[in-house]
């Protein structure tokens, strides 16, 4: 059932032009989660749950960990919740609605893994909002770093202060264009 729900959500994203990672970047994200084995993941930018489903599949397979996901659009958050429920992983996720940088300030638990995929110019604000609760070490994955001008402050910070690596992907929808994901290991 899980794979069927994931395939349906991917198709909905494509049909409705809902932003999503796509399978290649989702596999990198899942691999990062598998390697980190986090107790708590925070995701900024849920949309209708595509990337959350990839993360939750890994957590479910590990038998440990949970996801707090934040979405600013209530209708998208509701669709994501329904998709998590249909996939049988709703018990592993806490779905919150609001501006990610503000919602992150309310999280008091240690965060092992941060996934940034919301408004690109808000990555640095989100990082700063949760930074004091990041574990040592913590994994941070940021999508869409091909648009570096929109997140220059964030990229400068992580690339200067932490071990960071950019992974590039060719666009399936726009041949000849590529985008990237930045994977950083936070250490304090």
C-alpha cells in the first residue's frame, strides 16, 4: 500500500504542478536519513507529502525516529496528513501549519536532521530558528541550491562553517537545466 500511495502522490504532484523532489533527489534524501538514523527530523515545506513519505518510509524501516513537518498552506498540510494516513505512517509524523521559521522556534526537542524545502530565501531564518536545538552532529539537507542567489546567506553560512557537499541533478522536466541539494553536517 505504501508504494501505491507514494506513486499516486508523485502523479498528483506532476499533474497539478505541485513542487516535489522527484525520485532522484528523494533517493538522496532517503539515503541521508538512513545514514543519520535520526531520532527527530524536521522538514520545512511539506506540500502534499511527497518528500515526507520518502523520509517516513526510512524511519518505518529503521523502526525508530519521527518527523515534524511544517507547511504554510493549510490545504496542502491536510492533503499531506491524508496521504500519511493512507500510507500507514501517520503515527510517525507531527504535521504543523504556519511559517516555518516561526514554527521551528516552538520546537524544544533535540533535532538530529533538518530538511529545508520551503521558500528559498527563508532557509537561513529556518536554520537560525532551530540551530540551538540541533544535535552534535546533525544532518542538514537543503533542496534547490541551484538557485543559490535566493539563499546566498544560508549557503555562505553552511559552506563556511560546516562540512558541506553539493549534489547536482539534471532536470527531468527541463532538459539542460540542473538543480542541487546541499548536504551539511552541523557540528558545534
